[in-house]
C-alpha cells in the first residue's frame, strides 16, 4: 500500500504534464477545419479510388460541402452510406446507376500477333516496338496493366486475351480506363448502350486479314442508322451515344459482328 | 547502476558494437520480430516504405531520448522519490511515445501540409508499432547508458529502414510479374517465402 | 446486433475473423513466441487475460469515453491489464516469463487488442464484448498453438504437450501426464522424422506462416467462389 501514493502521484503528474503539453500544442498549432467536412469524411468509404475525379475522399468531401458537386459522384458509396450522407447534409440522394468499364476491342486471341514478344509483362512495354506486339496497333494488348491498376480486384484478363470485369467487385472508379495505354477501355452503363467494339484505324483490307471481328470501316451501319448517330472516323465506326436510341439496327447489318448492345 | 545515472552524452562503453548489432545481427524486423505488421502491410509500395522508415527512425530516436531520463530519474529507486516504481515503465513509456507522436502530428500538419498528406496517416500507426516500444524496453533491459540508448535506438531505426526499403524494392518488381498458378494469391505467398529466404541467407552470413 | 448469439460471436472470432490468418494482425508475437507448444500456450493465456479485461472495461466505459481521445484511453486500460499479467508471470511462472521476454509488455501495442477495443467493445454492450473477446482469444490461441506445434515437431522431432498446473504447490506449465487421468500421454510425443533446426529459427517462422496463410486463403477462396456461384454471379 505504501507504493500506491507515489505511483498514483508519478503517473498522475506525467499524465497531466503530457495532457497540458498537448492542449498547448493543439492551440498553438491549430489548423482550422470545417466540422461538417470532417463528419462527411468519416462517412465516406475512404478508398481514395478517384472515381469522383478528385484525388482523395478528403478532397471530394470538401468539394461536396462547398456545393461544387453532388454526393452521388462517389460511386463507391452504397445506399446506406448515401442515406447517412443525406442526413448529414440535409439533402435527398440516390445512388447513380451502376457503370462498368467495357473494352472497345474484340481482338485478344482473335487478333494475330505481329511478333513473338519476350519482354516485361506489361502492356506499356509491349507497345514500344514496331507498332505494338499485336498486328493491330490500336487494340488490346492483354498483358494486364488494367488488372494491376485496379484496387478492388475487379478486372482480370480472360482466356480470350481481353479484360473481363468482375461486376461484384467493380466500383466504376475508372482507374483501369485511365491506366490503359491503348485507351481501349471506357465506362458505360451496365445495360442498354450500343457500342462499336473496335478501335482500329487501320484500313479495312488489313483489318480483315489480322482480326476476326474488327471494324473494316465499310459504312453499312452508318447508312442504316435511322438517327444518323454513326460516323466513320478514320476507318472505324463510332456511335454518338447522345443521338443513339439503342434501336439495334446497326447490330444486325454489321458484316463483321463488331457492334454490341450491352 | 550509479554511473548509469550520469546522463553522459558520450557513453562510457564502446558503442560501435551496439550500433552494428541494432542494424544487423539483432535487426528489429528480421531477427527480433518487432514491427512486422507495418513491414508486411507497407512494403508493396516504395514511397510509403520510405515515409514510414523516416518516421519510425525519428520517433524511435526521440523516444529513447525522452524515456531514459524518465525511467532513471522518476521510476527507479534512485529517483528523488526514493520508491521503486519500475512496474510503471510500460504505461509511462507508452504515454510519452503516444503524446510525442501526437505532438509531431500537430507540428507537421501546421507546417508542412504536403508532408502531412503523404505520411500523416502513418504517425498514429507508429505509436502502436511494437518496434518503437520494443526499442525503449530493450534499452532498459540491457541497461545502456544514455548515449548508448540513443545510439541503439537510432541504429534500430536504420536497421528497420534498410530492411523495409530493400523488401519494398523487390516486392514492387514482383507485382509486375504475376505468377499465374492459383487464383493470384501466389504472389503474396512468394513474397512471404522470399522474406523467409532473406532471413535464412541472412543467418548464414551473420552466423548467429 | 441483438440477434447474434453468444456462441455465434465466439465461433466468428475463431474462424471468420481469425486474428492471425484472416485479419493478419498481431504477427509479431505470433512469429516470435511460437517456437514451441509450451511458449505458444503461455502467450495465448496472457493474451486472453488482457483481451478479456480490456474488452470488458472498454465496453463498460464506452458511453463515458470521449471520441477524440479514445485511443490513448484504450491503451491506458489495456496497459493496466498488461502490467498485471506481467507481474503475475514474473512472480508465479518465472520460466515462462523468461521465455516470453519483452513480448508480454508488447501485448499493450498488439494490434488485435486495440483493434477489437476500437471496432467492437467500443460499440457493443458487455456480454457480446465478452463473447468477442473469448472468440478472438481462442482464435489467436489456436493459430499460435498450431504454428508452435508445427515448428516444434519439425524443428525438434518431438511435441511437448503442456498445461498450466499446480504440482507440489508450485504453479507452472507441466506435461499433460501430470493431470490425473491423463497419465497415459507421454511427456514428449516423438515423431519419426529428422529434425530441421531451421524451423525453430526466425526463417522457419516465416516459412510456416506463409504456408499456412496460403492454405487458409485457398480454402477461403474456394468457399467464396462457391458462395458467389450460388448467388448467381457469372464468373
């Protein structure tokens, strides 16, 4: 029992000294922050995935509170989180429609290789020599830079050499889209839109030789589109999603099966 | 223990072996198994490893500077209170370390927001890092003088740093080449096996 | 929270939230003290004491603890129990105290204890917190004893199964044969293999835990894939 008093005294004194020092420090080194922003940061997933277009959840929270964007810019939040955010900010929010990346290429194993490639296992390296390792200079290389960019383990290279999205993990953040050196990935709504799944600007004759499904720029889709939503850009057809009514006429007339409805 | 109470900044014993021991033969990560959670978690990225190593070395050295006098002048039976309160060492040390880390966080947040953004989240992590508390406790256990404990802590920090940076350098490259055997976890397994082989070959060189 | 059963919470701590293999926390003591079954058991018991004490007290005080200083307060509470078990070990079980070394005071910064205090005990009433504490402790003990047994068997060729016991008034970790009724169990179970001393050393620890983590991950992955197929996702 004789030790209790000194023990309590020492520990108490040390604790008080530390606490006093920290209180002093918190006043001297005070950095003003908005409590609403802090509360919002607490609610957000904190993955810093960049889907909203801001470098981190903290930055996005600041912009949301400032009113620059609405909270549904965060694709990683689920319905429950949106409810809580709505309560905090005093507004009604509903989750935006889920979007997933799609590959505008049907090459992969359907497209011939230009040469036997032995080198670093990344797409960025394989596009450096002689116009990419695949015979088509614009298509998917299939070495998986997009897979490595994904922080949710939502994308993998399938057996056909093209990226495959695991929808149950995908948050639609777009990291893979930004990472792809060939820029063949794009974000689209899960169901409905019609896309030409080819990015090749090579002449039609060449595309026929090297790829089973590539767009040859024949223009049949353009002639048959009732809305005039398709145009030919350097030997590849592109659908204007604003004008497209998703009627699907072009899908039927394409001789190469290069158009797909999601 | 009387001469240990003289806070000699130049320690009386030969300190070079202590420093080398802390860095190599008694390396905190590979031999003493302290600080492993941060090792396994952060070495996939060399930038975070760099930040964490600097922060850990700094906190370790400062903790040694702060805790040695507290133990010998406040808690041991040669203190001015005359009671043996050494059983309070764990709680006092952790109090001092946590308070110091919080202070450092305030200072960094005020004076260097970019530094805070890049390594600010690791500072609270360091206050619960076994390596920091481990250094401080080992200083007491081995009975080092003041100067020797500071050097030991600094050596431990450097030892932690070189292992973190070396592992980060290898693991960053490993991520580029996925070994396509099982469902992709094999990469992490090989990282762990690699750590095991590093330690094994380490022992062959160091000859414990 | 009200629908979860006491036993259910315990089982969750052992399998679904196993601290070593699933949460990958608390690696330092796991690798360092699992050189034998006896050391693993000693560490597991010390950990259980601290875990239960901390969960109970944090849960009792959860309404009073202010949010911004909660981590230092958790550490203070945990430190009390760690100092208690440290002194108890030094007094009653000196050989185990020497074997565990500085890893007993280091339980205070064990990520598992602080993590559960923050994630569970701070938000739940006392009874579920006790269940969680028991579950996590059993999970940790199981992981530790598994690794310890493997390292001891492969490293020395024999397994010494011990239990906390009081023999002739002296408490300690005695072989199971000291327990009345279990005297048929040999003191050291010999295995007919050539011992590989590397398993007792630090590299052996990394090897063992890497292999076990891989096995558990594969089993977990298979289960998760089956679950997803059941839910109708195409893979």
